[in-house]
């Protein structure tokens, strides 16, 4: 019932300029045990998540480790097979495509990984890393190939003479630039950025973030920006979704979410970020305990074990995830009490 | 080409020879049986300080040359205060802590010169940790000075229970305590760090605990022997934000209870602003700016500190561009003889081509190593 | 501010100029550099080059062949060669001759020239090594690669097969096969090839296991995922990404195994189940020590082949170690 409602909501909202529509996405990992590897249960890494992103916008997905945000990114690109749901990119359901159709559609959706060290093949020169898929999909004619690669490299602040060098000669920040160039070379509509700056030093982070924003403006790229760093997400995103144990608990336009957080988890998350001002002593909401294991999530509202406002109903019944006005989606029983 | 090859070969050979000499010297130093106490006792410059690091140089003698990981660092840790050491990776902040503990990877890593004066309150004397023999150091490590590492999983031994490891840490430094008392103290320590089910956790193995709980256990171990100084090396970097908030809250409340000094090493300016009383900003093995938290966060002077702050999204308005420091950290081998930051600095002046700027006091507490601040003396706070 | 920016761009330009002129090293060149910086590995290479020259070029300059018997006239002490038929009537076999100008390392118990047999024996030993390693690598890399890349049921089947192969007791099996071959009256020169082939077939299992593990970890690398996300063809993914990255492991394993196989061949020949007379191999030359008198008094017969085995195996191990360190400098220390 709940699933159908969300589907309808999303479809209603869907405007012409929607690039990505994720509807009730589910990804379960089986838990196997015993000699015969019988399936004894499921880890519900992503359990019914829906959102959509408009062209040229950035959707920030935040949450703590193990909440399923990385799984969402990979499942949308079908790097792992989904358990259920739909991901519609340009009117086509990615999950319904055959292997062949999928391969053709690959250039439209790209990914940037967290670790710039393991995401570049150490035995390939930079030019080939960037251009490999360009050749594969015949994006530009053979004659223009080299110029095209150089142009992409220029856009990503890479010097032209890097083209014949190998990844081992570059620093983390430069490697991340190469990763972005590789994704960009395919002219994608959407880029999933999975913690693209978490592994980098602070001063390099700024460079990458600035570059991503410039490229977005220039090429109208849509980002799904996954991060645990709230300040970075606040800076780069237009809409932000907060995840907890495989579900979105709150989603709203950035300013709305950061100024007026509704879900107790969002509030705790926001107040947990250290403020770089020694004179401001924040009135902090400190959550007790840790995230429960996703293999054995609590009954009812998944957050009730740590929630400072836990009520009886929270232990029994999962709250509904719905719009409370101004595209501010929340899943919390407290909202109905107001 | 041939000629160039030859010179690099010769250079490598001379490096090798040089390193071998350094290793031999260290070996000779280590072989000495008994070092007279008088050799490593010194006088504190200020008795209110717990630790005084004075012109410390820590070098790594590697195959491709000498890496000056710390190149003349001077700062003090007063009693009962928290000193935050900030910098990017490779700036030497972790090496500073390893030097204090004397757990550098020998023989490559060595303290080349300088002094670390430690005020041994219990024995009413001051010693120089650089000259202290390792045997003596072992008594201090984990006892009077303890350390909290970034990765709690690798700090704890997976094959022993939490209780056993805690007991061991306590028993090591107070040998005569009966076993029952040790166990009781372990449980008490676990309670102190906010573990509700302390008796249960006492019997558990590290893998049964979550990251946050493990870090609490590590903190309990560090506190077990009533240390005077706690060195926390990126204690919350591996943790989630909400858990980080828990741990920082815990550290703050503990600080009041145990009356120890904390040296907090981190790259997160937010954490420093919340926790520290004094801040040291490091870049490429040197201190570029130091002062109280208010000095650093309200009146940052060094272009690097300012750049570091402006590059964080939570310092700027969301519409503005982030400031990105151009270029890269210089290679730690053969550092130039001018300001290391010159090539990345947006405010270079003629004087920057000269020698490396010394730390200049802009106020009583605030020191900056930058020629831009040469004339700023006394202007601070205006 | 404007002016300061130009200062910065000037710096940048200077850095650019410097970087542009930097010598670019491919990963392969880097590996070679690191390898040749390793003294032991270079010594290993020298020994191997010497051994190969000695075994394959040496016979061209040495007058005697491996199967030539030498005779001596007991009364006159005149040495007689096999083709001098009329003199042979009064001669006896010239066995256990001391080292001399004619026979640098003397002759052995049968009257063969030791140095000649050392060269030809070396040919056999090295050949066995190379052939066995090529066979085992072909089978092992293919099956291991398939198991690692496709996973699932195929992986399960191949891995069980591997487990069966590694539990076969090797020496008893070789004893059985050897006596089988003898009973089938297969000539010694053909028997060598059978032996090589069987060894290769039995040895692939270890290789397959290593390759599978390596492929499994490579498959999870993010650059493989990025290739998948970019829609790169499977064949290209395998040949442009996987193969070059497994290559180091294959090369290192092959080198290390060469030493092992040579050792195994020696053991077998020593036991009499490998290369058999009249053909020489280092292993069956050493087996002369079973005779007590030879062991005590005729060191020239069994020490040289023993030394050759030792040096060659050692050299292969040095080179293998050096290659591993060169491919992966983090493994060191």
C-alpha cells in the first residue's frame, strides 16, 4: 500500500525535466549459512527508497556508514543487481534493460568513486583511461579523438602533457580529476558521485568541489552526490535526502532541510557536526548507542532505539514517508501529532 | 642522458652511505647499557607546562633522500590544557606524536636534534624525552603519557577479551595490585567512558563491539593509568558524525574529571574549535601559526590557515566559491630555503624569496611564520 | 590582487615547464629499474644466463657427446675413442677417470665424460623446467582465470578439481606411471616428454588457485567497476584490464616454479623415474653418490651436477624474489 502511494506521488511530481526517477528501490543481500549455503535471512541494505532529480540539479544523499547510500548509487547504475523497484533515466527503466541495451545506455550515467587510488588502472596511461570508453561507444569520430580527449582534460584542469603518463605519477587530487574526466568524456546526463572528496585533503577537496560545480553549470550535468560530510553536501546540493538503515527518513530542498529539520535523526545529525567557531557552544542532541545491524533492524520505526522522542507507536508501526508541504518529505510519527 | 643517469646513481650511493652512517650512530647510542640519570634530567622553561617541545627535528633517512618530517617545531603543552595540532596529511603532525612517544620506525626515523622536556610531576623532576633511555621510556609510555589511535580495531588485539587487555594495561604500570582489584578498576574505567553494560563488555571480544564502543574502550585503556598527557591521533576520523559527537562529548567531560593535558591531532578544524584551548597549525614539517583557539579562528594571519578555513564549505556562504589552495604540498625531500608555502600563496611579497620566515609574535599568545605579519605586531585584535 | 595572481601563474608556468621535461616512465620501465637495483636478482640473472650459455652453446665447442663412451688400453695407458674400432679390442672402459686435459671433469662410472653430460643434462633439466612451467601456466591461468572471473557454479567445480589435484601424492603416482611407461616399452627419449606433460598437468592446480584469488581481488577494484559502468566490452575488460594486472603474478610464479620443477625433476631422476640412461640429467648424475666409493673418492663425478642444481634453483628464486619486489615495492620490508 505504502509503496504504491509513493510511486503515485513521484509520478505526479515528475516534470519534463526529470533526469532520474528512483521508485521504491530495494536491494537485499541474502545471508547464507551452513554447509549447503541456505539463505537464512536478508540484509535489507536499501528498503524502498524513492526520489527524483531534475536536470542540472544535485541531489545530496547523506547518512552514516552502513545506511545504504553507496548501495543506492551502485544499484542505480546496475553495478549490483537490484532486488526490486525502478530507476528511470530519460524515460527508460534501467532495471528492465537487457545486458545489451544497458551497455548502450552506459554513457548516459557515470560514476565517480571514493578512492582515487584503486579507481585507476595502474597499467594504463591517462589518455587511454579517459578515452577507452569514448572509443568503445564511438562518441567522436576517430580523427577528432585526440583533440576531444585533450579538451576533456582541459575542462578537468589536467595539463595536456599528462596524456601519456601513468596514474602512479599523480597525487590523490589529480587522480580524482582524472576520474571525473573519465566520467565526463562520455557526456553523461547523470553522474553518481560516491564520496568523491572524502579521501582527499581539505585544500584539495575544495578544488574538486569547485570543479564539479563549474562543470555542472557548463554542461547541465545532474549529480547524485553521496557523502557523509554534511557541510560538503550542504554546499553542493539543491535537494538533500537523509538516510537511516536503508530508508530515506527526510528529504527536502537544501535550505529547508538545514534550516528546518523535522526528523529527530536529521536534527541529531546536523547538531553533531562540529562548528568551527570556538565561541559557539551548540546545544547538541547526542544520540545514544550505535546504528543497529541492518541484518536485524528494529521493529516499527527503525530509529526508535536511538530516538530521544520515542513513543509507543514508534515501536510498533513504521511511520509513513510523505510530503508535509513544500516538497518536504518526512517519515516520523511526530509529524502527525503536530 | 648517460651522464645524468650516472649522477643520479652517484647521488643514490652517497645517500646510502649517509644513511648507513646514521643507522650505525643510532645503533651505538642504543647499545649503551646504563645512562646516568643526570644526562636526561633538565629544567622546564616554565613549571606550568607539562611538555615543552623545543626546536624538534625528526628526519626519515630513506633510500631516496632525507625526509625532514619535522623541521624545527617548538610548542608547549600547559598543564590541564588541550592543544590541537592541525594540518593536512604529511605535514608532520603524527610524526610529532610518535617522536614524543619515541615510537618512530627506527632506524629510518630518528630525532635528529631538539628537546622534548617533560615535567615528571610524580617524581618532581623534568626529563628530556629525546635523551631518555628506552627502558625508562617504557615506564612512561602508556602510563604517564598514553595514546589514542585513529583506528580502534587495529589498536585492540582481536584474540583477547576487552577485560584482559584492560587488566594488562593496568597491571603493567601498577604491578603490586591484586588481580581482583585490577579487574574492578577495569570495570570502573569502562563505566567512566560511558559504557552502560560495563561488566558485559568486560567479557566481550573486540569484534563484538561497534566502532564507537571500541574507541571508548581504547580511551578507557589510555586513561587506565591516570596519565598526565593523552595524545589523541585523529581519534574520531574513522567514526560516523553522530558517534564522533559522542566521543568528543566524552573526551570533554573526561578532561574535567581526570585533570590531564590532551594533545589532539586532527585535520578537522571543527573538532579543534570545539575541543582545543591552544592550536598549532603545521605545514610541511613546520609550524606556520600558533595561538589560542580565539586567535586562530577569529584572527587567522597566515595565508595557509586562512586558505584552509576558506576551503571548508562551512566557513563560506553557500553561493560563494570555495577557496582552493593552488598547487600541491612540496616534496618533503630537498625542501627549498624559502617559505614552503610561497608557490601556493596568493599574497606573495618580495620578502618571501628570502629565507624561511621565523615565527613572529603578533600578540602574547599568537605567533605566525609569515613576512606579511612582520609589521603586524601589536595590531592583533584591532 | 591582479598582480599577485600573475605572480602565481608565473610560478605555475615554471612548474609546468619543469614537469613537461620530466622523463616519463611507464610502469614496465619502473619495474625494470627497481629490478636491476636489486643486487641478488642481478646475480641470479647472471647465473641463469651463464647456465643457459653453458648448456646450450657449450656443447658446440666441446668435442665429446653425451652418449660417447671412453676406453683405455690398460697396458699402454693410451686413451681410445669409440670410433677407433680396431684398437677397442684390447681396451677396457675408461671409468672414473681423474680430471685431466682430455676430460676436464673426468669420466663417470660408466665411462662417459662428466663435463659433456653436465651440459646435455643441463639442457634436459632446463627444458623440463620450461616445458612443465608453460604447460602448468597454460592450464592453471586459463582455469583459474575462468573460475575467478565468472564465479558461481563454474568456480565451485574448478576449485573442487583443484583440491583433488593437490591431494594426489605425486611421487607414488610418478613411480606407477614410470613403471607403466617402461612396461609399454617406450623409449627413454620419448619418456622425457611424457614425464614433462604429466608434471605440468599435475602442477596446474596451485597456479589456478593463486590466479583465481588474484582475479577475485582485481575484479573488486574500482577501476574494473568503472570499466563496467562505462560499458566496456567483456573481452576488452579481460585483455586490457585484467590480464596486464595479473601478469606480474604470473611472471613471478612462473620464475619461482621453474626452480621448483627443476628440483622435482632432479629428485625424480635421482630416484630413477625421470630421465633415464643413456640420457643425462643433473638429477641422475647426482644419483652416482649411491655408490659409497664414488661418494668418498670421486667428488668430480657428483659435485658438479649437484652444484649446478643448487645454483640454478637459487638463481631462479633470486630472480623471482627480485621480480616480486620490483612489481610490488610495498611487499618489501
